[in-house]
C-alpha cells in the first residue's frame, strides 16, 4: 500500500515543465506553461480521487478476507494495481513521445495520465461493487445450495437446504438453519438429517412435513423460506423466513438494519397503528377488508379476543417479536394471531404491516442503507451490538464452540444454545445480566457454565466461560 501511494506522490511532485507558473487561469490559459500547469491540476484531482477509492477498496478487501477466509485477495488486487501503474506510466510516455523534448510533451503525458486515472477510478468502483476482478461477486460463483431429502416410513418426503461451496458463509448458514430447525449440528453425514425432528414410525404427531424455497431478492441477501406442518393437539402449518448476509453467512434481522432510534420509532409506530386498527374493528368499522362477524355469539367472542389481544400488543415489541420478511422494496412484520390456536378461525383482522425501504431511509443504519438502498452485494455486517446470529470459534485450549444466539429482547438480554467441542447435543442457554449489567448466558449442563458476551465492532463476538476461564 505504501509503495502505491509513494508512486503517486513521486508522479505528482514532478514538475510538468521547467517554467514556474503561479495561479494560472485554467478557464482561459494563454501560454503553454499555463496549459501544462492546468493539466497538472487535473491530474492532481484525478489521483486524489484514485487514492480515496483505493483506500475504500483496501478496507473492504481486508474485511472480506476476514469474513470469507479468502486469504490473498488484497495482495492479488495490489499486484494488479501495481501493474496498472506501470502500464499508465509506459502508455503515457509513449503518447507524449512525439513531442519529446518540446514544451507540449509534459501536457500530452499529463492529459494521458489523467484520462487513464479516471478510467481506473471507475474500474475500482466496479470492482468494489461486484466483489471480484472480472468474475462477479463470490456468492454467485461459490455459494451453491443443494437439497437434503429423505422419505419417512409413512411415505412423506422431507426436504431441507444445505449451502455448499466450502465457505465460512455457507458453514454459518447451515449451522444456524440445522440447529434451529433440525436440532443438529452439521458434520455427521452418516446421520439422517431429519432423525431428530420427524415422527416415530408408529406416530403421526410432530413435524409431519418439511419443505423450503430460496430467493435472492436483494443482491447481498439469501432468503430461505421453510414450510413446516406440525400435528399435536391441533394441526398447524408455519412459514418461517430466514435472511442471511450472502457474503458472511450471518443472520439478518430488523435489529441489524435499523439504527437504535429507528428501531424504537418503527416499534412505536406499529404498536399505535395496531391499537387503532383493533379499536376501529371492534367499533364495527371495516379494517383491511375485515368486518366483525354478523353472528351475535361470534361477534361477542371476537370482541373478547381482540380486547385481550389489545393488552398484549400494548406491551410487546413488534420489531423483535413478529415474523420478519424482506421483500425487494419493502419489509413486512407478521404477527401471530392472538389467543389460543383453537380460536384462530375467529381472528379475521390481519395485523401484518409492510414498510417501504425508500420511505424509511433515515431510519436505516449504514449496513441497512448499503444492502437495501444502494443494493450492494457486500456490506459490513453489524455495528457492534449484540444481535441474533451464529458465532463459531475456539477456546484458548483449541476446543470448538458453536454458539447460536436465537433472540435478543428489548432490554438486550439474549437466549439461545451452544455446542461444545465434539458434542452433538445442543445445550440450552438462558439469558441474564451480571452485576455490572453485561449480557450473559447460563447453560443447564451437569456442570453449569456462564458465558460473558462482548460484541465486536465487526459483528463478531467474544465470550468467556467461567468453568475453565477460557475465551
């Protein structure tokens, strides 16, 4: 990096002619010396812009090396930049050679360098946007998805996504989805992936159907929708949406996309809107195409259910509790119907809320704007706050730990589970705070341990277990 800036500095320090010119009028230069000096000013501006773009690209490449494990990406790009500098100097020397020794030589060389430098600025911007030299963003070329599938003894086909490509991003996505939905950690390829969740052969209760769909509605976001049918006291179907940063594999929630102030504002707006909708609905007004039932007994039951629902909504936080679904130009928060499942058939009022990215730009944080407004494929994930996601690492004794933070409540208290070393059973974790107010997770193992969590500015996490004092 130092050598590149040194090369720029030497080029800019060299005089463009043997004559000294003070403050030339570059709108109407009168002499060759003034023309040369004005050309030099243009080159200075172009080189300054090139240095700015290179600085931004360098930071992104270094971050990508850390996130994706692509060691050498920056060094390869640096070699390309050094090669371009040599090309620029040689090409422009050739273009000025026809006036060699004359007063126009410096002008021709400088104009050439300015032209090529501005073109290079565009190339660096395109490289930063696409994420690879001429090859497109790595997600498109390296993040592949295959299907895990098996047929239950009752003839039902179960299907589940598995991200391939042997990348850290894919490993994070697989770990989150499989620990969340299949109650297993990836790695044991001999084990039936559905063995822990599908019904026993002689039972019809439990998870009776499993399927999925995938989409890339945003350049940098992989959206996985999992459809499940469960049979217990009642038959229910669920559609769960999970969104992942395609470059890092980290989970994306609304907490990741909005500023703290934006999160609070959206939460308050949705709460107020839903309370008004319930009040209008119970008063007999049509809301979202729904009206109170005409049958008196059903209408009475609806009034009771929605009054109960109103008390819940007044205390909850929709931005954290609702199902979150990202679309191409908006996001949606879907609230589960109020009351027992046996009475859901009476809950006709849809309380889902859709909000436009464009209208809420001021509420998005830097990461949210990068993904949703600028629609870039690679954005820096996280702002250092504790958020749901998958965290993998080792202790000082090289023991493997996979930590899944499933939720973080409004007060910043997490919950989740983890897998320690080679154990394949997940250990449940309950969230709390220590006496200093730091978030902690406490496991329920036979010899309990406490994990102290310290979020990092790059979206990672450092934790300490008190059982053996390891980090």
